[in-house]
C-alpha cells in the first residue's frame, strides 16, 4: 500500500477520487496525463485496495475506499491482552493496560490521555462505538476493545491573499 501512495501522481489522483466518484478519462484530464498513463496508476491504486472501479458498459467510474487507509494505520497500534472478571468496566480494563488520565463530569468518566498522549478518545467494543461512558460500560464476555484518538485531519486548504 505504501508503494501505491509513494508516487505524487497517484497521491494526487487518490486525493481527487476521495472527493467523489470520477470517470477515468475525466481524472486523466484533470491530472494532465493520458488515459493509458492514468490507467497504469489506477491499477496500482486498485491492487492496493485504495480505490475500486464501477463499470457501466465501456465506461469506468472510480470510487475511493478510505477504510483501507484506516486499516493501514491500525497496523501501527499497540496491542495488549488482559483478563478481568465479568462485570468490570472499560475503565477498569484501561487502568490495567495503560497509563490513562480521565476527568469526571456528572458521574461519567472521559479519557483525556492514554500513555501520555493527550487528545479526544472514543472506544469501540467489537467494532461498535461505545454508547456509554467508559466507567459505565460493563463487560460480560470476551471482547475486542479499540481506543480511537480523534485526530485533526485537514479537509481543505485555503490560501488567502489579502490586498
């Protein structure tokens, strides 16, 4: 996947496709390259699972698969395993596996930092977003717990020229 995004051209193409579906020839035109050259880059992005093609007769429309980028980043996450008695909370698990800082608001605990990394955090249990504060979500079976830090991602860049 890293090879797929190592080319400035493919990175530009991926950025464009992430903004919305686009026809192959329109993408080539926007990038200022020929359709055959665009097709080679598209094949690499497609093999990496970053985009997919929808075919309508002889026309091909490209769509981004941003979830693959997220999966790639998940590979860098630290992993821990812990055993707790039934009825323990997500907060209890976190205290047993990480250095955490929390703040209590109206009987609800919220994560402020994990292992010294400050930020805003959410948690998932078996792929579903937690619907209770970490101190109120009780575990009664084996689960996969994921902590997700909300990271500011640039959606748009604007160069402003003031006269």
